[in-house]
């Protein structure tokens, strides 16, 4: 009995799909809807720009200089440590290749 309902639903959806395809608007209506599309695009772009500027302003208001200083300090210390260990590993690798003991 479940397949009957599924078949009936499929046929109803198929008939609706053909009905939707059959009602095509004339070419003039499509040309008239183009300005609506451009208006929608412009309004969405303006909303997007205003959201970006609001986010930037909020970030500038909430940025903490002490946090920025701590992040910069951690970055400089970590890069110094990584470069030191990279130099040590490079030196060890070169000494292995040369065969120096």
C-alpha cells in the first residue's frame, strides 16, 4: 500500500512540474524583471558593505593593545626559538653529510 501512495505522489509532482514548465512568461516580462534583480543586488551589496564597516568598527573598538603586545611578544620569541633550533638541526645535518666528528 505504501508504493501506491508513493506512485500517486510521484504522479502529482510530475503533473505539477509539467504545469510549471507550461506557464512561461513572455519575453517582455523577463526584461521588466531585470531592474528588480539589479535593485536586489544593489541592496544586498549595500547591506554587505554596511555589515563590513560595522564589523570593522566593532573590531577597532574592542581591540586591546595589551593583547596585541602579548601576541607580538610571543610571536617574536617563538620565531627566535624556531630559527635557533633550525640552525642547530641544519648544522647537525651538514656535519653528518661531511663526515666530521
